[in-house]
């Protein structure tokens, strides 16, 4: 061990105590504003289905249509890989996992849409559709045909549709309670938010509902859809989206970028409205920074180019969607929207390729970090957290298997979670 060093200090314990006391308010603010990742699964996409179209068999129908598109336009792994530029090494495992996913869990997150996808209908028609959606969602969670996350997108809090949005929300939530309760995977999406006060108003609505129905305060969370320039930058030059997160009082679970409404708002011509436009990149970068550390997740938007029609058209649509999804993943936007069943094959292909092509390298780096083995990369705790998070997300969506990850890292899922979410999990002690 060598010679024991003499340890000398000069400061009284009161100095440290005083500093800690002075920073106590800051510590409390940090804990309140930046609680860290919630530790729950983040779906890799959201599917929107109009309220009048949603049916008991919608999720299975989307999976079947996606499989039919593969059968017709990419009937084997080699063809699919060639279209998308997937390596020979990953062609078969990715293709097989995509097909298995479409059979097992074709949709990870579904929103029954009462906004743009539903349009303006009579009150009676929307009342009936909202009540029907509540019944079908409850039945899906009861019989196991549900997506992991399901809910509605109501109309926004602007004056011309506010009352309708409030009533639809009330009907849907009341219906869920009448049919057995609020499911754990419940998600609400508040669209076209422009001012933080609109978020505050929606919080008041949920607070009133929880009080009326005897629910735990804060039980109902919601996503905020970013579709206007004012939701990014306020008239005084501040970041409105940060105010919205604060106004949600801890209820906000996500920020969802609305590609086409936002693009139109800032004057992008229709032909150039896309999730990789510089205007989109700017908005999402602001969203990402505002949400970092808050526990609120960021979702990319969608493409309106549908992979339908001739095989040539389908392949063109798939290439575009695959490329946009891969681009988003590299920028840490781990969720997006899908507008058509034929988008599902390339959503899962892009996500699975992203996690499988980096699996061995990420696992090796994390294993070396845990064992304190020196190599050509010196990783820090923050990087170990990112490596574990990458593996956990790959596990959650089905891109990689638990046995694979354990074999490569020597870590259990619980140990991976402890690295990925250190503030919410027991600390894992690295051993030699």
C-alpha cells in the first residue's frame, strides 16, 4: 500500500455546513426541474388513427398490412437489405426481427385522433366517437390486444375549439373509468400549443377531473405538441417550450414535433416541408435542450410521403422513411410518427439496424468500464450512462435480445437500468 500520508485540513466543519445550507434552495430547484429520465419505456413511434376510423382490430390490421407490403415488395431479407442499404451481416437478423415485431407488437404507441385527422364534426358525432374510443381502448388493455401506449389527441386550447376539446377529453377519461379504470399506458396529446398558459389551463382541467373522480393528484400526464413558431420562441425572445414544461407542473411526458404545421407556420413551401429541413432541425434542437434532464422526452415528426403504389414507388418511400428515421436516431430523437401501415417495416428496420450495428461496440465499452479495463477509449460515468441507455432502448423495442446483451456485457437488465438511470436506480458498484 505504501507509506500512509498525513492528512491535514484547515477549514472547520461549519464552513462546509454553511455552504451546503446556502445551496439548499439550489439543490431543491435542481431536483424539481431536472429529476432525470423517468425510467419508463419510450415508444419508438406514435401512430395516429382518426377517431371515426379506429376499431378493435386496428392494431392487428396495421401489422397485417405492413406484412403484406413486405411480402409484395420485399419478400426476402436480401431484397429488403438492398433497398435500404443494410449490410449483408445484418440483413437476415434485421429482416427476421422486423417480421417478428409486426406479428407480435406492430404498434408501440397509438393515438386516437380527434384533431386534424378527425376534423370538425357535429357534437353528437364526436361525443359518440370519444365514448366509443374509451370503450375500445379499455377492451384492448383488458384482452391484451393493446399497444403498450394508447390514448387520444383532442382538439387544442384555442378559443374556437376549446370547449370541444375539453368535452372530448372528459368523455374519453370518464369512459375509461366506467370501463374499468385508467390504464397504465394511457397517453394524452395536447396539440397546437402556442402559450404556456394553454398548458396551465390543461393542467387545471386534469386537476379538476382527478378531484371529481377521486384520483391521485398528478395521475394523468400528457404530451405537448410543438407545431407553431411561438411555441419555440416567445415574443420577448425567450424559449416558450421551456415555459411549457414548467407550466405542466410535472405532468408533461413528451414534446412532439409537428412537421407540417410548424413548417407552414415559418413559411416553408409545401414541397420542402420535411423533418430534415433546417427549420425543423432548429425547432427540435431547442426542444431537446429545453427538455434535457427534465424527464420530458422529445419526439421527431413524420413524413407524408407514403410507400404505396408500384413497387418502385414503395421502394422510394421506404428509402426516404428509413433515411429520415436513421437521421433522427443519430440526433437522439428516439421516437417519431408513422402515418401509414407501410411505414412500419422501415421504422423497425431503421431502429433495429441502429441498435444492432452498434451492439458489440457499446457492450464492449460498457463491460470494460465496469471492469475498469483500460483500452483505446477512456469512458466516463456520463458515457457509461449513454452506453447503457442505448442497450436498454434496444432491448425495449426488440432490436436486441436480453441473452445477447447479458452475454456481451455480463450485466443483468437490472444492472443495465442502474447505469442508464443512476438517479432513479440503485447505484451499481464497478468491480475489477
